[in-house]
């Protein structure tokens, strides 16, 4: 009789588990811990067990970093076309627009952080892997020029797994030089440029505007580099150092200035802007 009651209770519990909404629990990609979604969101999408920083979009970063989570968007109407008539590219653009609610893979605009006015650009991995098409490069370039005109610090937050967008060929590759030239103007104007590298920041984005910051911050454990470690390993036929191309490895080798947890980003950026504003005066 006792066995029968246990069996009946187990069946009820199993039925309740089936009725749980999809996405209520998430598995940490780093430590495989099962995490309650609502708690993870309250924790800014950071695993409470291993500190793994889940990838999030630029809308969530705006909520975390910007005063009142608000940005006065610049060039928000720009969107890519299909200059090479690349098969399936228009469909991919439409799907990314629908999935993210963005017109393109970068959002640029005026904002404030801790009361300090800034020009900010953010790329979004969920829009075709954060790849840099001609519009992304154009928006970053224009934002840098606005920073020069309005004499404001320029902050760029990056997430890109594919660098230059292959569907646009040379039009995409040209953006590496164009964004770098715009940032040279910012430097000549002696205006601060801060980059925040999130997971992942790779290829053409890393080889251009992402790595040119006067101060380069990175989130913990972010994959940062030009070519991925698997490709490098296959090319040179050797094992790579442990943690190669992760934020901690780059900090140790002098490639970035600071690793900052997502919890502390707003505070650290506010302090940096205070220091830079005083120095600029």
C-alpha cells in the first residue's frame, strides 16, 4: 500500500513538471548548472555558480548601462540592402529584423551614463552574428563623427562572431578602414574613446574599431581575437595555451586594460568618464 502511494505521488509530480512553461529553466553553457530564468535575469544574466556571462543583446545592455535605459538613436532608419544579390541574404536580413526588433546589427545614439553625456554604439550578436555590413560600419563611423562635432566621449560595445559580413563582400571589408579613419579624427580631437568587448568579439570587428579604444574593457571569459582558436589549432598543428583568446589571457598579455563584471560596468564607466572629463578640461 505504501509503494502504491509513492507511485501515485511520483506520477502527479511528473505531470506538473510537464506543465511548466518552456524556457523557465536554462542550462549554463559553462558549468551546466540548471538556472531559474527569472533569477538569472535579476542577476543580469550571470551564472550564480560559475560567473559565466550569458550573451545578451544591445537592448538589455542599454537597460544596464544607460541612465533610465534610454538612448536617443542616431540614424535609426538605416538598413542594409543586397548589393551583390547574394542568395538568401534578403531573407536573412528580414528574419534578423523580426527576431531582434532592430533594423540593423548596430544601434548608435546619444545617451548618458552616471550623468555624463556620451555618444554610444552597440553591436548585437543576434543580428546575423553581430557581423559588420556596410550599414554597421556606416553607423559606427557617423556616430564617431557626431562625437567629434559635439565634443563628447565615444563608447562602443561590441559583440561579433563573424567580423565582416560575407554577403556584402568588399563593401563590408571597406568598413574596417572607414571606421578606423573616423576614430583617428576622434583621437586628433583629443576625445575619449572607450570600448567594451563582450563575448564574442572576433575577426573584422576586433581587427578594427573594437581594438582601438583608449581604454579597452572586457567582460569575464569573453572570446576575443581575429581567427578562432579551433582554426588556429588546425592551421599550426599545435595545442594552444589554456584560456587562449579569453579576456583573462589578453589582460595578462597586455592586450586589454581591465576585465569588468557586468554587475560593475555602469559604475566603472561612470568613474572613468569622471576621470577623463577632468583630464580633458
